């Protein structure tokens, strides 16, 4: 037996929870199915989330958003959706032996950062020794000694952004030394590059880069740019591939599969909470307007 709903929302981060609040206030039945790994849970304190002048931690924001969706009786289920299939008049979602039949699906599954493979990662993020989003928090790192860690190919582009915040920016390539052209651009920007092959370490407060020759350099903060984990074959049943976080959508957030919408980090090039909020409002309103009218008695 499958539960029947107007809309199934996959993912209970800022995007999915906002969509649930809108849809319940449109008096539509919906379920949020959430695996519980929102990127937002890593945010020690956000200072660019509208409405929180003193800042807000990701966990507090998620708790408030769940409470808000709960105010309107949103059904939030802890589970990981493994498969979505088109059924002709909607979609069937499966998570283990649970199933939901929905007229529409809103995909709000976000992205999972690929992190350095070290046991101290979460502790370093919590104290700002590691930062994952320069748009979000480079402001807090201004004038600090900033390291940028990741494949040599993309590092200079990240340095260009971060150089506006600090005179001390150092590249820490994870795979090979910078190509000559990149090294020249780094020099032009006034950015140093250390030789590849070192390891990142954490002393409880700050990250160090220990080079292959044994030398050790300390950073106030390090931005790792290691890409994102994919979503496996979640969408192969509907002919889409969501692994790169760049699902294409129309101005209503609808994918090329009618009735299947996508919002938040899984779509946007700008992975921000405020973008997730806006996309959720647009998708939920379009879904509502396209469902049959439910005249009120
Ligand atoms: C350290 C850090 C700091 C940040 N700071 C800021 C900031 O200051 N300001 C800002 O605007 N943004 C910030 N961000 C970015 C922000 O967290 C994301 O843009 C935001 O969380 C995206 O929301 P989302 O709902 O699209 O995805 P997420 O918040 O990632 O939520 C997606 C949810 O979907 C669930 N899910 C995935 N697959 C499935 C499945 N198959 N079945 C069921 N559930 C599934 C996940 O478990 C997760 O709970 C930061 C991110 C990080 C990592």
C-alpha cells in the first residue's frame, strides 16, 4: 500500500521545509521525506540569512523551519528515498518497504560536500578552521591567513574571489603543482602557491599544511574545494541525472519531466539559503496553481 499525497518533497533542508510550509498553507496534502543530512547542519553561525541580524546556527535554523512547517501540520518522515518512478498520473516514491504516490514531486535533496578524509573535519568546521562556502562566510575571514585546498585546476579562480578579503591567500594544491599559466596568474594576484603533496592537519584550533619536505605552515582558515558527492541513481527511473548539482529547470523550477520540480542546492549555481527559500516559494506556488481546484465547503 502506498500513501497518497498531492505533493511529495524529497529533502528537509531549507528548500524542502520552505516548500512544505507554502504547500500546507495552500491547503495541499504533502509529505517531506528527509534523510537528515542537510548541508545547513554544518553552519556554525550564518550571518547572511535574512531575518537574523545576530546570526543563526544551521541547526537552529533547521529546527525553527521544521517547527514552522509543523505549525501547518506538514508530515515530515525520516527516510531516504531510493527510487522515483513515473506512474502516468504522477510518481511513485520508494524508501525500503514504504511507498508514496504523489501527483507532483519536489526534489530538494541538496548536495553533500566532499570533505577531506580526516577524522577531525567536523570539529574544524565548527570552529571556523575549515570553511566550506566563501560566498557565505569569507566576510568573517577577512584579513586572516587563508589557505585554499583542492585540485590545482580550479584554485586560481577561488583565489580571485578570496583575495578581495585578505592580503594573505595561499594555494594548497591537492593533486599536482599549479600549471605555469595558473602560477603566473596567482603571482599577479599576489597569491602564493605551496607545492602539492602535503597533508592537512588540525591542532584543535587551526589547520596546518605539512609539506612533503616536513615544513609546516599554519592557517587561520582553510577552504577545501573538493567537489560534491552524487545522488546515485535516485532519478534514473525518470530519466534524469542529478549527480552534478546542476539540474536544469524552467522559470517555475520544473524539470523537463512534467510534474517533477527541483529546488535549492541541487539546482542552483549559487548554493545559498536565500536562493533555496525563493526557489521553494516559486515551485510550491506553481504546483498549487496546476493542481485541480479544491472548492471549500
Ligand atoms: C559549512 C557551511 C556553511 C554555510 N553557510 C551558509 C551561510 O552562511 N549562508 C547561506 O545562505 N548558505 C550557507 N551554506 C549553504 C547552505 O547550507 C545550503 O545552500 C542549503 O543548506 C541548501 O539547502 P537545500 O535544502 O537545497 O539542501 P540541504 O540543506 O542540503 O538539504 C537537503 C536534504 O535532503 C536530504 N536528502 C538527500 N537525498 C535524499 C533522499 N534520497 N531521500 C530523502 N532525503 C534526502 C538530505 O539528507 C538533506 O537533509 C553553508 C553550507 C555549509 C556546508
